């Protein structure tokens, strides 16, 4: 480690010596660490290449660093040893961790300001930008990049067989249960299943029904927030799902994307999962399928409100030359142009992060050719967000999700009542929030 | 007078063990010391602020009933992995020892799984047992058994034990097989002449003579079960359902590397370190007495 600064000095001297003759060609290299696998990673490489070709001052070097948690751990380890990348992709539940590390992170708004690159923060979809903005100043802290929301997928062929209208996805939770019952009666082993239970059945369920997930506007207004998803609204919903599990219309198969394979194999007629699963389903499903909005409870006032996002954003880490940050600002600005953001949305199933990218995609006729591709964004724009439906900003959120997984699994296995499980989740989660609060001060 | 070779200088022996000592210091003592230090700190993920909190991380751990229940999960998991791993591989080795035709083919096939990375082993098994698309799940469903390790804790435990044992059996097999081959044929033949059947010969002669090997494997397998199995658990169950496969080592991995709670994870590693040191001492003090070295 100790030889690194020396090496840098030598290389800097070498650059200076050659500077006079080669300055015009020396592009500043900018490391960009991400967690976009396979096809998504290729798209990231394409974007970086296009940007590198569009100018000669900066060279973006995208590096795949594994899954979201691995990429974040790698970025943190690199920061601790002084080799951090300039841009790091961090998943939405890591947002509070990043915001707390004030010395390690430069807010995106400041990066643009210092570089003298204009940034129109109003251009972003409000519910996406809100997730990544400072609650006090309203300015962007990280750059929205790949965001998704939960949507409902249903098997149209199975609907036909069960005597249901294949063009009518279940709208309310009561519909989901009724349709799942008919699917069961028609011989399907699993009516409804869902992945990412904390994100879909509690975080998004709360926002979709205009209810807070935690106090202090879901943590946006302070580290001293407390969880409050053990209220009658959420308990009733988990009770509803437990009843479905008992009667066999809801099948739990795993914490993450497991229901997707259960859906495209034809076992499950209805699932809720990330809008980002659309590409996988399109690839493997050998039947006609449709996409619908997240179901809601018709008796809840104000529902449906708006969805909140999952996915990741791009963070700028500190400790680099000003020249690097100028390049970072230009690259981030390039990412949010309607053409680039629109193509990213169309290729991947992630949301268009700006209004302009959404409108451009509409104009290009993409949604006419790909019905259902606009459901995710429609859910985000459904209503202007309330202060507590902008998203979540809670520390130790990855662990809180694990806690919710553990507790809900006991509900599906009928070892706990919904009230007991949610109370336990809130109590255990609050302990983690207090731990996070302490390390922040 | 005692006759032994002596080196004149006192530097040489130290020089000769120096590389080993350096490796031990670099890869064992330093990280262990680091863990001890982290365990007393309250730190944000980036390490930009750090505060000495003494034993607060330990107090918080032992006040958590779920941490304590993770101990029993670990004990169940480790004994299942160690006992079934040793028994199965001994059985296989004893069978392979009696095979005369195609012995090489058996050996090779039995050693293969050892070359598979733990995470891949877990993924292979969880594919077979996948609640939505697994082959075994499908076969079991035909028999009327519903397999869903995402919900059923016992099934989840069975799956992670199966994947961990499957991986370790090859290693154990290799040692048992070599041990069996090293037993003098004359002893076995003498017993056979005295009228002992294969089973009697195995328990009366082979097993006692294998005791050094068995003891060595017991230590190695316990360490394996305690420390090396988190990739298997991560890929197969993620510690679930509920907490039914959350062993101590997996908890450290999940909270330190995924949850970025370095203080708590450091404290947990220290606790685990103490447990394994204690177990090893017990083994050498009490179990080794019964081992017969020839």
C-alpha cells in the first residue's frame, strides 16, 4: 500500500515530462464500479463506449464488481485503502449508509456545480429524484440510474383456461384472491406468489395505500426515525395473505426472484415482482402473459397513491482531482439525456429516470409495441408523492429486510400471527436503526 | 550420553521456521487482532468515524435471544455435517477398499466433488431441490411429498447439510481410503483365519487402526463446518426460512459483509474464535487420549 503514493508521484512526473507533447491526447480515466450483470453489464459498457467516443478529454472505465452488496463492499474497502472509484453504483437500500458517509461522498449537485455543468433537477421523475435528494435542500445527492417498481404479471393462457378475462389483470387484492381461486380450481398448483416480500408487501404496500413505513417521513427527516409498519392497515394485509396461504391460493417460494421461474414455468398464474423481471419473463415464458399494476385494497382511502422504487443510483466518491469530477459531471449529464436514458429504459425494463426520456419513448411508439412496459412508470406518476411516500431513508436497511423476511416466513408457516410477526420486525428493526443512529454521530 | 544432531548457530532454526511464522502472523494473527479491535469499536461503513465502545458490542449480542438461538442452530448443523460426513465417507472408503475391479474409477468419481467450489455445490443442490423448478422437488411431488425449503426449516437444514457433506465426503474419503490401504494385510488375514467376518474385521481391526486418521478428520471437519460453510448457506437458503439455517459464521458474513455492521460482526468473530479454540483444546485433551498412534 505504501508504495502507491510513490508510484503515483512517479507517474505524475512522467506525465508532466511528456505533457508538452501529448497533453492534447491524454484522456482522464474515470473508474465506474457497478453491479450490472450479463446483458445489463453489456449495456453499461455500450453507454460508456458511446460517451468515450463522443469526446476525447475523459475515458469512463466501467468495472463489474459483483452483486449489489459485493459492489458496495468492494467500493468501501477501496475507499478505506485509498483506491476508491470516482463513480460507484449503490442499491437503494444502501442510500442511508452512503448519505451518512459525508466525508466519503460528494453530493451530485455539488459535483455539477463545481464542474460548471448545468443540471436540471426538475427534469427527473419526482418520485425517483426524491428518493436520492437531500430532505432539507431538495438537491440531488446521488444520480438516479436504474430504478424499478413492483408490478403484477399474469398468465393470459391460464386465465383463459380458468374462465377469466385474459385482458383484465386483477386490480384489487380481492380480485387477486378470486382469480387465484379460479386458477386453483382449473388445476394450477399455485395461484399467486410474490418475491421481495418486504419491498412489495410492506414498503410498497404502505406507499401505495398512502401510509408511512416509518416515522420522520420514512426517515427522510432524521436518523431518529422509528418503524411503523405494524399498524392495522399492514397487519390486515399480511393477515389477508396468510389466509390465502392457508387456503392454498398464495404460495411462498423464496425471498428474492424465485417466483419468476415459478411464473414462466407455468405453475403460478399470478405473481408480483420487480418490473426489471420483464426481460427474463419475455425470454422464457412459452405462453401469452400480461402486466398489470400493483393490486390495492379498494376500501382504503387514497389508494392507489404512488409506488416507490427499488434499483440503484450512482454515487460520486471523494478524494480525486477536480479534472476527474468535471468528467464525472459530463458523464452523468450524458446519462440523463433523453436519448441515453430512454434507450436504457427500453432495453432493460428499468424506469425512464427523466420525464423527457419517458415522453421520447412514447413518441417512438415503444409502448404500443410493448404493452405493459409503461406500467412501472405509470405507477410512479400515479399521484404526486406525499412526504412519506417518496421512498425510504433508513439505515441498516438490508438487514431490516432480512428481519422482515425471517418474520414473515413464520407467518406463512403459521408459526406466528401477522401482528406478532410485524411487532417483532418493528422491534428488531428499531434496534438496528438505533445502532445506525449511534454510528452516525 | 544422548546422541542427537545439533546445529551450532542458534539463528538457523529460527530462519527455517520464519516463513511459516510470517504466514501465520500475516494471515492469522493480524486479522484476528484486527477483529478484536473492530469488536470494541462503533464505526460507520466507510470508517470515517470510529468510536471506542468497550464491550458494548458483546453486551448487545448476548442480550439478543436470536443470537443465542443461532448457537444451537450451529451446533446442530456442525454435528450433522461432521458425523454424517465422517460416517458416509468411512463407509464409502471401506466399500472401495474391497473393490477389486475398476477401483481407480470408483476412487476418481468419489474424489470429484472436492474440486467443486462450495457456492457451486450449493447452487447445484438447490437447483435440484428448487421449490419451483427442481427435479427432486418434482419427483417428490409425484410421491405426494411437498418440498419447499423456502418455508420448511427442517428441509432447509437438510439441504444445507446435504450440500456441505457432499462436498466434504471426498476429502474424508481420501484419508480413510489411504488409512485402510496402510493397514497390514497380514493382520486382516490373521483375523480371517480366526474366523472373523468382514464386519467383525472392520470394527475389530480396521477402525481402531484408523483412529489417528479419524481424529484428524474430526478436527478438520469441525473446522470446516464452523468456518467454511457460509457460501453453501448463502447460495442455498440465505439463512432462512426464518432463522433456521443461520449459523454463527453465516451471521458474521451477513451482518459484516452485507449489512456493513463491522462492530457487531467483529464481536461475533471473536466469540466464534473462542468457541473453536475451546473445542480444539477439548479434542486434544480428551479425545486424543483414546487415539492409538502406531
